[in-house]
C-alpha cells in the first residue's frame, strides 16, 4: 500500500511540474517570438506612417537634377536606419525596382541569387504596402511602394529573426534548470506526503480488518485534526455504532417478517433456479393452493413469462390471472441480482377495481351516446337553417328552431340528471325534511299530469283512502319521484290507456302505486329497470325524450329517505310501481340535513 500510494504521489508531482514548466516555457517562447514580430511591424508601420512627414517627403520628392533615384533613396534610408532598426547584420533594407523587383541598392550586398520575391514584395509591386506576417517563416519582412518622381521603387526591410532565436536559445536552458529543480522538490514532497498520509491510512486499514473479523472494540489513536483525523474519529464512532445498527437491523427484519406474514397482498419468492423460497398466507389464499418444496416458478407462473426474462428486466413485468372468479394482478420483478438473486411475485386482488373501471367505462359510453344524438340533431337542423337562410319558409324555419330548442332542453335534462346523480354518489345531496300531508302530495301529482294524460286520451284514476298521515320527508324530492313514475306511465302507455294512482299506509310506512295497462317490461329486464341509462326500448324512449336516468334518480331519492321504489307483480299487461316511505322519516336524520 505504501509503495503504491508513494509512487502515485511521486508521479503526480512529477507530471505536475513537467506539465507546468512545459506550458510556461512554451508560453514564454511564443510570447517572445510574438513580441518581436509585432514590434517589427509596429516599427515599420510607424516609420512609414503619415506622422513621419519628413521621412516620407525625403523618400518621395526627388532633388533637382537627380539622375539616380535608387542611390538617393539609399542615402535617405541610411540616414534613418535608427528609425527602421536596421543594424546591417540581422536587419537590412533594400531598394528594389518598383516594376521588376530587381535589386538596386541596400544596406547590404545583394543576396546570392537575388532578393527572393516574398508575398509582401508581391503586394508592394502591385502598389500596396506589404506588412503580412508569416509565423512559419524564418524571417520577418516588410515592403513599401514608393513613387519618386516618375520612377517607382520598393523599399524592402528584411529581418532574419536571429535576435529572437538567440533569446529563445538562452531561455531554454533556464527552463530546463527550473524543470529539474521542480522534479527534485516534487520527489521530496512526495516522501513527506507519503509519511503523513500513508501511516494513518495503514492504521485505518488494520482497524477495518479487525471490524470485518467481528471485533468492534478497536479504538484508533487520533493524531491530527485534518481530514484523516476526522476519518479516524468517524471510524471509532462507526465501530461503536455498528453493533447497535446490526441489532436494529435484526429487529427491523423481524418486523418485516411479521408484516410479510400478515400483509393483504400475496408474495411468492423464487431463487435463481425457480424454486419457492418464501411465501405468505395471502398468496396461498389468493391462488387457492398450499405451497410445497416441490412447487416451482415454471409450474406457477411459467405460462406468463420465462424465469430468465424476468431476471433480466429493469423494473417489473405485470400480468393478470383469473382464479376462482377473482381477478389477480401479478407483478414480477428480480431482486438482488447475482448468484444470490431471484424473482419476487406480488399478487394483488383487483376484482373490485376492474369492476369499477368497467362501470366507469360503461357510464362514459352511455353519456357520450346520449349526448351525441341531440347534438347531431341540433347541428343538422342548424346547418339546414344556415344553408336555406332567406329561401326557407318561415313556418319550416320555426319548426326547425323548435326541434333545436327541444334537443337543447333534452341535453339540459341529461346534464341536470347527471349532476343530481353525482351529488348522490358523492354524498353531498341533503334532504330538507319537514312534515307534509302525503295525500295532498299524491293529489298534487294527479292534478299536474291530468292535462298531459288527456292529450294522449288516457283515463287517469285517483284512489285515496279517507285519511293518510303526514310524512317527514323532503317534499320537493318526493314530488320529483311521484312525477317521474307517473310521467313514465303516461309516456309508455299507448293512447287511450288507463292509469291508476293509489296510496295507503301500512306498518308505519306510506305508499303510492302507479298502475298502467301500457307496454310493460319483459321479465328478463325487470331487475335492470332502475339501472342508470337502462331502457327496454331505446328507440322509443329517445323519441319520447327519455334519458334512462329518471328511475335511477327516483330510486336514489327513495333510498335517501330509507324508503324503497320497486316493481309490483301484477296480472295482465302494463306495469305497477310502488313508492314506500317511512312516516317518521329516515332514522339518520342528522346525516341528511334538516
């Protein structure tokens, strides 16, 4: 361990110093080169700039009787060598022909093979100042076109960068010396760091080995207050708490075993070979079987997913199975991947949930179906009105509008009925209880429907005893139930039928019966007559404006009063419906309001 950590520290320090000095050396050498290059072009640009008027005039204006312009330019340039930085060794100037680039004069002899035409000279021959820098070249140059009288020249400044190379050559040994010194320092520091870090870490390693062997009494000496010292203190605290934690884990495991044994959901665990390793009573109860050591995953759930597939999933797989009329949801997931892993199957009884989901689906489908018909009619008649606007007879248009209004009312009734049922389902529908004469309520219902019955040529009979008691109930709700069942009798009895309203009292309960000789209900449909949206003859019901919710609402209202609404067996055609209510109202009066 010491040798490994020591070597790591040495390598880190060496790499750090080498990297740092390499970066710094490269930066310094590039900076020096860049500085000299930039300084060269600044100096040339300044010398030939507009601020140096005298120099430019001496170059451009010929003397009287001048015969050799190149020689005169050579004299002028010789006078300004300090401005141009020309030293005759590393930096020289040359006067070139402005058309051919031929050497004419200069601070040094013409180079062997002539002056090389560079990009800057080419630019000057075209009349532009050539001050472009080439970092890859081993020279720096500048070319300036000069018009002297009728002649054109190029003044070319060439620097061989010898000064830059010389300075970089002197800096390189210094960088190497600094690098060597840094390496020596890094090696010395690595030894010091290894002594201060490795020794306490070795003590921690020895202590961890004793804890791993089960000895929690080992206490290590804290020799510093740094991070390693804090780590040592944490180790001492860990060793003291680990035994308590193990005891707490055992206690929690016992709790989990108890929970597992009594939980409502079933659990079956299998090892990697597919053998049953653990089950709870709920699993046996749900699957209707007792588990044995011979049971395997393949026998129980192999038809759902292969064991190998479940072991490889990143989550869980789900499936459903029917057992003894119950719908069971199965969640299969791997646990503790590796040689000690296996598969866990969680079994949840979702029979009631699936039934509720189906009920919700049926309800949504019924609502959608009921609303779609009036909406379709409204749209059809509205589009016909829009297309025939101006050409349609007023009477026809009025009839169309009447249909639209009737369909709108129909949708309004559907929505109101749905809201009423929603309040019943949520328990937010309160009863406003008060005593009122039950016979008077039956009489009012008779008077309310008599005109409608006469339109259908019905004979409506009212049979009331001499005396009926007052009843404690919500009069408005009770009247709603009465009107609903009487209206249904009128709607579903062929014209010219007979409808009888009767009432009475028996054993503390008042009752009202509505008997008709109409179309009646087939025996197979009698049990479903109070279901929501259920209608025996759907086409005829829609024609008469029915929604299939009226009897459901009436049944709910009767049950809120702790009464009942049901069909009475009778001989012959037609239907008899009876409403019963307790005379003294519902026993749970406080829960229904007052």
